[in-house]
C-alpha cells in the first residue's frame, strides 16, 4: 500500500470515509490553533522576540488532514501515476517491480526539486497523527474514524452531521487532545530547532531555552484542547446532553473523551519493556497525571484538594 498510497487511499476514502469527518476535524484544528496562539501570547516565560517567532510558526503550520483532495479526481490520479505502464500480460511480480521502480525514480527526482511542504506523506487508511519538524505540518489520517472520535450517539430526528456535532465535548477531549499534543511538538525542545517552514534554525533566545528547561523538569502537555473547546462553547453555546450520559455535563464529557483516547491496560512485564524502549509515557500517566495537573478537571469532578486528582502542587509549561 505504501508504494501506491494515493491509489489505495482513494479506494478507502470513496468506500469508507465521510467528508463531514474531515470538515469537522478542520474546524476543530482552527479552534486548537487559536487556543494555542492565546497560550503563547499570555505565557510569561517567553520574551517578545521568541513569542513573535512562535506565533509566526503557528500561523504557517500546515494541516494535512485525512487525504489530499486530488485523489478523488480520476484524471488527476491517473496523471500522478502516468509513469507506471501496466500490461494485461504482466505477472504479479512484474507489476510489483514496475511500481517499486517508479517509486525509486520518483523519489530520486524529488532530490533536485524544491521541497513540497504540501505533499501528504501518508496513506489515508493510516490510523495515526504526527507532527513533521521538517515541514512544520500536522498530519492526521484515519484516527478520526477510530478510538472514540465522531462517535454516533442516539439523537432522535437528527441528521448524521448533527449527531456528530452534538458530541463535540467528547470529540474535543479525544481527538482534540491528540492533535493538540502534535501541535505542541513544533514548540518543544526539538521543535525550537526548526523554523516556520521546517528549516534547521534555532529560533529561541538562550534565556527562553533556559526557562523552558527549568519547567521541563516538572512538565505537562496541556495541549490547549480545553481552551479550544471553551472557545467553541462561547461561539455556539452549551451542547445537548448525550443520551444515557445525561448526568455528565459538557466539561465532564470532555475529560471522558480525553481519557478514552489514551487509556489502556498493560501487564507488568509489558510495562517494563515500554519503559525501556518507548519514549512515550505509560498510558496511566498520559491520562491520570495529565488530568491531575489541570485544575479544570478537579473543578469539573469536584475533587477534594490534596487528593491524587487535585494535588496542591501542579506542573505546567504552556
């Protein structure tokens, strides 16, 4: 599939993907980026020059969501693969070799062309989200079709799009947390080494770097997801309760969605292996520790001060 990612992606999108999912994701990213800009503007550890660089980088960050539109146009898709010539008499092995050869030639030609920041470097069927330092772009494929995002809930008389809109709290907590996490990679200890278009260039002042490193000893990715959702509520008002979850308000549903996107169960042996080989924090800490550092969670669930989910001391960067 990787050798013909756009062709395979076109088949998947036409059969399984809903355009409303892509549109709602783009709306969510708009809110997330707006929230992140607010966080940069109001933070106290960046000086003016570094803030301006960060805001410029946030403004130029590309969004590569779901699939490139051209793959749904047969003529454009055929033109993209025009360098591959198949015959009805070709064996399976011959076809595979032609595709591999075309990919190699295609990639060699890229070496003498200007870098294309808008190119999608993934298959539409991939269940993943990531940030690319060298293009300053966030990419998200079929994650929106998976793991709690855009869940269908029972809403009598509502269209499919209305149903998806009515679970914004859940979606902002789930997918918003994942995408917001990727956005912050452009501004962490690695992202600070690449500028707004992905060139290797340090854009933090030394004193700002020192302040970040000090805070990194007590770090949490707050992502801006909650701020983004609150911005949405200010624009559109409170949402209706989800059937079967009427006792939970919007903020509580939001945090349930966040936990849904990161939670998991790990055996003791597997946990040891992850700690030795995986740079990511264990699932338990990606949920409980992050939420314990957010006073909004304690307020939503009325956690007593001094309890594990409402500690007296908290850590923060943004």
